[in-house]
C-alpha cells in the first residue's frame, strides 16, 4: 500500500489504482461522475478535481483530476483547498446549465447521483439565464426509458454499453453541448444487458421503464435482499416493494457473483409477481376458498391413502424439503425430466469430485483462455456471457502492461489494445451472441462437439481418450496449454452427457477451471435434494400407487409431452398444485394453493457455481398467499430456521444452507435490520381506507430483517443488505461505502457459501465414452434445443416487457430447401409444430435448432429426430 | 538546394500561384536530402540528432522540440509495428493560413520532408492529414504523391535502399479539434475526433495503438533543408535561440495582409510595419493576437518582442502559429471576443465539462453584451469561466486556447466591456 | 444501395488502413460527393459495406462539419465567419448573400440552387472576407465579387 497525504493526513491507498479510487476507499467525500469501478477512468467530467502539491513546501499546487492520477507513494493532495472546491462547484454549475428542473417529477430523484454530487460540492445557485438545449427522446423499447434533456454528457452510458457489454446500437451523436446519446433511430436496445444503463446513468436519462407502471421513490420502498430466479447463476438482487406491490429489482453487489451488473431478464422479469394471472386465493374444485379450509383439505387428503410429491428446480430448498417431509422421502420425486436430471447429476458429480474447480463469475473475468463447449451463454447464463466478454481482454492487457499504461486508464488501455482479444473458442450447433468476440467458432452436432472436446483433451494429454485428428482442436489445446488461467464452460444446453464429459476431460487435461450452466435457479439444489425420477412419478400414478399427487411450483406440461401429462393428471385421484401463476397444470388441479413468489417468501437456492444463497421476502403477502414451505410444513416447524435445521439433519450435504445468511436471531446491538430506509413514509397510512388505527408492523419470525424503517442504522452483513444507502450517498454509488476498497469485496465478505471446493489431485480417470461421429440422415433432421433469454424462462414470460421482446419460436437450420422466414412443419415424436425458418449458413448439415420454452414448443424431449416439411 | 538561401521554404514558389512541379523541384535541388540520407548510409538516429541540434520547434503552435520528440520513438525489433508518421495539415486555427501556402505551392517539399522524417523515426507508413476545405492543396498533393510514387521516391526500396515508405493522403471530415494531435489520431482511425489523455503519449501508443509521431506541415517542410545545409546553418537563419525561418502572417485592417518567410525571432513591429505596411489609413492599432485565436493579446508596449517560442511568453503571450490577427480601433473588442468564443464553443468536441458547458455560456454572455443586454455580474462570470478553462482543468488545449484571448481582451480592453454594460449597447455598432 | 463506383472508391481508401472501420469518414465523404448529402439510407449502406452498425456510422457522421445529414442544394456556399473575416466584413457578406439568395444559414433556395452555411476559418485570412462554393475558394469578397462568383454555379 502507498501512503498518500490528503489535506496533510497520511492515508493508505492502492498504488495500482488512481487517487479517486483511493480517496473514496478512505471514505473521503470526493465527487465524481464519469469514473466507475468497473469501467475505469477517462477524465471527461472533471468533477473529481483535487489540488496536487509537489512537496510539503509547495503552497501553490495545481489542479489535477484524481481519477487520472496514480495513487503513487508520497503523493500530496488536497480536497479542501478553496480553489479546487470552487472549481468542483463550477463543474456542477456547468452540468446544471442545461439540466431541467425535473427533480420533483424525475424517477431518479431520491437516488440520483447528480443530486448527491450537487449537494456534495455545495453549489446551489443558478447564475445561468439563457435557454437550455432540449432533445426529442427515443422509444428504446419496453425496458429502458429515455429522457435526454437531463443528460450531463458523462459518457458513462456508451462506455458501459459499447465497451463493457459489447453493444453497438447506442452511441454519441453530434458534439459540443448538444451531444445526444441514443440509437440511429428509435428501436429496442439490442443488448441483453441494456437494463444496467438505469444504474450506470448518474441522472434520470436512462431509467427503469417498468418501474413507471407503479412508481415509488427509493426512500419510500421497502426492500429485501433477494436472489434472481430466472437462471441458475444466482445473481444477487434487492427487491423493492410498496404497499404490497413489487416495484422493481435492482442490483445487489456481490463481488464474486454479479458485481455491479444484472441481465435484462433478471432485472425486468419480476413483473410476473404482479401478473393478472397470479394465483391469489386457494381454489378448491374450481371455487375460491380460505387458506384455513384449503390447509384442512390438504391435510385430510394427504392423510387418506398414499401421497406423492413432485418437487421443482425453480423453487427453494426449503419448499422442496417441506414437500419431501410431508410425503416421505420414498414418495418424493424430482421435478426435473429424466434426461435433464441425469445431466444435472452428472455435472454435480464432476463438481464434487474435481479436481477441476468451478470459478466464481468474477474469476471468469480474469481467465485468459476460454473454451465454451455447447452453450450459447448469453441466452442461458447471461451474466456469465458478460463475464466472458471481459475475459477476452486479459491476454491483450499483458501487452498493454508492458507499455506501462495503468489498467484503470480505460481509453489508454483500449486505444493501445485496439481490437485484440482472446483467445475465446466457441463450439456450438448454432450461432451464439458471443460470436463477435470469439477467436474462432466451431459449429457441429452435439456428438461431434463432444468428439471435438475429446480431441482437444487428447491433444493436451495423450493419456486422455482420442476421438479423431483435428487441427482446430490442436490450436485450442495449444492456447489452453499456454494460458495462465484457462477455463472450460459447458452445460445442459446440448442435452448431451458426452458434451459434459468431454468438457470435463478438457478441463482436467488443461488444469483449467470448469464452469457449468444449469437450466433453473435451483437445478443444483433440487438435484442435491434427490428424489425418485419424474418418470417414476408418472409410472406410480399409472400403476395406481398414488392417491394424491402434490405438484410443487412446477408446470408439468413443460416437463413432458401434453398427452402424457393429460393422462397422468386425469388418472390421479387427487391433484394438489402449489404455484404462483395459473398454468395448464394448475387448471387440472383439484386444489390450487397460491405459493408466495421470491418476493413473498424466504428460501435458499444453490447456483450453478455451487453457491448457497438465501433470499428474503420483501413484502408480507395477503393472507391467502403463503410461502410453499409454510403450506406444506409440519406444525412443529415454526420458522425458517427450524426448516433449515431439519433439512441439515436429514441431508448433511445441505447443512451449509444454514450458513448462507445469519439466522432469525441475529441482531446488531440488539436491533433488527430495517427493510425500509429511515425516511420511508406512509407505512402507517397505507391501510387508512380500511382501518384508521395504526397497524402494528408485521412480525418477521424468519429473518433478522424487520418490516419497517425501524432498526439498526449500521451496515448489515452482505446476505442481509436490503438497500445501499449511506449519509451523502443516496444513489447506488453508496455501494462504495460498503466495500473495504471500492470495486472490491463487501466489508465482512460477500454473500453466499460455496459448496464445492474439491481437493486438487492427480490420477482422476478421464471420461472415456467417446460417441461415434454424427451421421446426418437423409430425410430427417436432428432437432436440438435452442434457448432464448426472452422466452425460454417460464416466469419472466409473464412480465409484459419480457413478453413484448420475446420472438416467436422458430427453427434454425442450414438448407437451400427453405427460404428465410418460410413457415414449416416440424414433426417429431413429442409433437408437431408450425414455425418460421431462420437460415444459419454455418450450421452443420442435418441439424436443426428448435426454440424451446416458448409455447407451443414446451415439454418435448430433445434431441430427437424429426421431419421438417412445407405445411400441407 | 540552390545556395545557402535565406528563405528555404518559399524561394521556389512561383509568382503565378501554380505549384512547383517535380522537375522544377528537383532542378532547384529537391529530393537531395533523402538521397543524401539513404545513399550516405545515415542512420535514423543521426537524422534525428541533426534535427535536434537544429533547434527545430513544432510549428503547429505548441513549439515542442521536434528532434526531441523524434528521439522518444521506441526503436529496435521488439517495437510493435508499423511505426507511423502523421503530418498535421489540419490548419484551422482562425487567422492562420501558412500551411495552405506550403501545400498548394510546393507540395514536393512537404513530401520530401515527410520521407526524411519518416526515415528518422523508422516509420513504415505516413499519412498527410489534410483539412477537407483545402481542396486545391488536396489536388496538388495527390498529384505530387503520385509523381513521387512513379519515380519510386515512395513505396518499396526508395532510391534503391532497403527503406520503404507508404504515404497516404487523408481528407478530414471537418472539425477544428482534428488539429489536436490525439484528436487527429482518432479522426484518422475513422472515429469522432475526441482527443486522448496523455500519457500514454503517441510515441508509445498512438495511431492504431502503435508508435506515432505527429508533426505540423511547416515543421516537416523545414526538414529537407536542415539535412541539406546542416543544423548550424538552420540555427544561423534565426535571430534567436529557436532555429530556422518562420512563416509569419498578418490579417486584419493593415495595408498589406499577407505571409512572409522571415528569420525566426523577427519582432512583431517589424512584421506589422515593414511587411504588412502598418495600419490602414483611418484606423489605429490597439492590439494583436500573435499566433492565431488561441493566443493572448499583446498591445503596443509588446511590439518589440521577438516573435519566437521563448520570447513571446515574456510578453504574456505565445508564438502559436505565428500568424497575427490585428485589432484596430474601429473594431469592437467585445465583438471580436464574442466571435472567437463562438468559434471555440462551436468546435468543442463535447467531452469535458468546462469546455462544452462553459464556452457556450460565455458566448451567450458576450452576445448579450453586444446586443446591449449585458449585466453587471457578466465580467465576473466570464472571468470565472476563463479560469475554469485553465490548462489541466480541461481535457485538451481547446478551452485554454479560448481563455487566452478572452482573459486578455478583458484585461487590455476592460473599459470597452464595461461601456457595453453601462450603455446597454455596443458603442461600435 | 451504394453504386459500384462508390464501393470501388471506398475500397481504395480502405486499403490505406489496417482496419475497415477506419475508412468510415472517407466513405461518408465519397458518398456525399456523389449524392450531395448523406441520407439515412446511405448511412445504413455504408454501415453494411464496412461491417459496422448504422448507429456507429451515424455517430461519426454527425460529429463532422463537412458531412451533411440533410439534403443540400446543388451548390453549397460556406461563408467563413471566423475572426479575421469578421473583422474584414463578414457581416456585410452575409447580409449581401442573404439578400441575393433570400435565405438564412442552414437554408436552401427555393429553386434548390444554393444552400448557405457558416464555416470556420478557411485559411484565407490575408484575402478576407472569404467563402467557398463547393470546392472553390473565393476571397477578397465585396458585393460585386460575390455576385460574379455565384454566376458560375448553376
């Protein structure tokens, strides 16, 4: 650490960083705009000015930008020097010249970085008397709102969108004091990470458009720390609600997982919670009933005869365990279709055994050679794709380091690096959204992808099984061998064990890290929970073994062909279903129990990294909606801790779930942690139209959080942070004050407990089942699944914005037989679908990729052979 | 070249305004410098040293020691290649018209200078970045470049040596900030011409991330003559420490606005009175900007200052481009300040706050003063803004260049500003 | 759609740079030389030719003074309004042109013959005031010289 003198006070700063980073990390209130810990420094806004002195005798000093100056040993600066204070006030004055008086009506108000910095500089008087420049706003789609008059030309938006996220349809236009940030024409922002603009933009130019449907100020919202339910990566979020309506999702910083950013599905998918098709009342034989009666019916039905329970990979460990406890371990069935369950179990075995270690998302950014086998990351594990985009800068940065350019000097680094990137190799059946940063892509059928992986492993280690000679495989092997931090990524998208095994072989041979993607937010947790196979559940009903089938947060029509599900649900004497939204399965239920969503329940997920993380409810649901585990629990479980303890005893591998967050008895100086900022207003007036007596704040027996603004003002541990705020920092920039070093881990450690830390060891046998080469068939196509960030996830599809962005399902292939956009019939064993064609010339012959998850292409088992023909 | 001439830059230029063609240039001794360098086996560092010893300072306005800049270029086999030489022909500083003359009238001089300079820094590729409005220069340079290629003075194995150089002409899309060294690099890369932060310096990571030297047209045009006649001769041409001759210009209400090649260090008075003929009848001298808009005013008491890089700062100003803009007593200083501030505001690239926000504000204040709507606090606001534009406060030198004429016009002509405010009108209108 | 001539010219310039995006400004000027201005369609066409997004091409186009993103007349009159020309009579030149052509800066005559724009210092300061019409420089302007200069441009 270097010693830097700030107003004559010696402070420790990281000499690899700049002075702004050092000052903020030391808690100084130094204003800034264009710098961002994830984006580095460019020196545009000039807000972070300090006075630098040559030595202790220098009285004059000169003004420098702290973000552009290294925190070198012995540096002397002043933040309080009157000349530089006046300068910083002058910068705010310049920014406010054109700024409209929008605060009262601007969504950003109350969490606005511009407001905070204006107050911080003390500038408070408008001298400018001339006209302000104005712009016409653009419609950028359903997720992000555009209000250009508020722009302060800090360039953060285009730097994030283009440089960090790789988008190319947002840029700066014109110049001088009339720079416009937008698209060449109105239209939906194409990047799947556009939503981060609402947190990157320090003013109200880019704001959450979905929040406008039900706006509330940050200080008026009630928050809770949560975990995203829309994929298996487990990005940390904070959910904000008011008066029982979920208002929005914001990023909750986790240094190891999502850092500062989310994907659009995770940020905007939440509106399913407010959906019109939300189940809000128990329904018994088609008629609404009370929670008490519903519970009674559940108990009675289960008590008579044999009840089986089908769990779910999209609900919590606690919910699954409660069901398992209710029906008994022998009668508990996995809610994952057999083929997928097998894949997840295989991945789990590999993660447990090692020796390959699975990295955190942040560690992925630091890997310098990456091989992706079989995954279109942007569509199945979006935040991982964003991490891989940063990883391709690693090797080029080595050359930049030799030029002695500090890595935080963002444009200096990028200008020196130009377009150099990689190496990144992507091997998939179809185009992926990361292809633009790949060194080389390789398109093949799943079996050939597996053979490709086996060939790479063999090229790295002749002891690994061979498939065939393949020059591209040799190139990749060479790159992986020369890497400092190689990484292999694979997963379930190809629905192929061979691909997963091949990826494991490569990682082992290359001594590389290994990441797997998984389909749903608790696929790993559900796999660890175990249970009989889903097909066995169907069989049990067919055999007349089951009198009651309890389906937990699982639309079975997405797991199996509809005919099969129809007959199973018809055959079962009693069908009880718990879920959030009405769906084809709930329609067939005798009893429907409305399950609380992540916003109304507490629970634990295990991510594909093997990180156990807890989410907490943000609002108390209306009386008829309960967390699934509460519907299913035995009487003696009073609160969440009881569930976790019982689960830890019954399933020792899940004991770590108790450590994912402090227990319900945790206190800070005897006080609970408030879910609401201390300025929250109207809590006691919310129900005045019903009852004028002041309602008591609801109790929270399950956590250390309180349902009010009352509680400790101290910063809570990472797993319990409902919102980021600290004095002078109302905006999301307040995260700085929760980190020991800005941009680094949260004080006290980041949330979540990693389950898999295999011991490094030698002599682990390679997988040896090399599949034969793929043989295309003459009149048939091998249908493989293709995933869409907007559409393939069940719950987010019920969010209007996500729905609007969801394309119709289509089939992608390489053929001269069909024209682009032509409608064809895809006929396979599990169904016939009429879909438009997309031509992808690089796809292998005989392979067609089918959009899955979007109605009607649900519940089919792929890969499968099928026919594709013009409709009759 | 013919004799030990006193006017090496302009002596070959024709009275009819046509360009010196290749034959005439060679007849007058052209392309001897590059022949000398390549055929006598001079090494690049030797050429660099000669230029350094000649005290050739950058004629684009900054006045940096050219030979010193060249010596910073990394050399050797490990250096990322190619190395680039970029000739800055983006002459857009208001009041400046010297590079136009050189490019239109003696394009081969520039080309030969570029080849020698490129050799000195071991460059593989050179660009001439020419402002788009200089259409005649574009035509003549293009023709001259083609002629040079035909003779194998450019391309592979120049003069049978192992030195090869590609020279390309690029016409700018039109923006003053392209004249800024790093703004130019971004423009040449096909981008918005925002300047870059230094460090890293272009010699380390410049055009396309490679080692790059950017030099002004006039600077490069001096190079063949230094090689031909030597550094000592070049120093001897000057009246002061900064070597060589200089193209000095005068515009404004003088008898003979024009451009003259004179010894470096000629005084402002001599240029104004002997060459420009002094003020026109009926107007009196009030002040002048010595080197284009981005320089501070000097007034009568400073006119005997030698116009070079070292002496002008003693008068509180800078040599800049060496082309003077004269303010007469029948021209309103506030209007002149407004016109120049408007120029800078319009040309701001929009990257850093004090420039894009402050210049427009200052322009509006000055306009309102001219229109008779000036307010008592205006001069304080203008002074505060000008201070905001100090070097180091802004990202590049555009806004500091705007501060110079504004601050000094308020200093030397303050009473005129105050009259505008007091009398609610422009007293010159 | 770009014409074969435009494409050929662009590709020649593209050969001067190590990456395609670098020829963006040259491409815009080439298309403008053929068509007078750069339309939204041309921006898209250039983007396709260079493998860039339309947004990125337009971001560059809107930065530069000499790229016209709106239609212009058959001839473009660019009047220098920088300091030396201003001292020497820009206001009178502008007034005269305004009267002769009946337009303000940024406007086009109703017969599409001339568009008038301000331009920064043309480097003609010893022959101020000056203007350019298309590629031609006209200095030492007074009403007679302005009128006779404009004559040439039909």
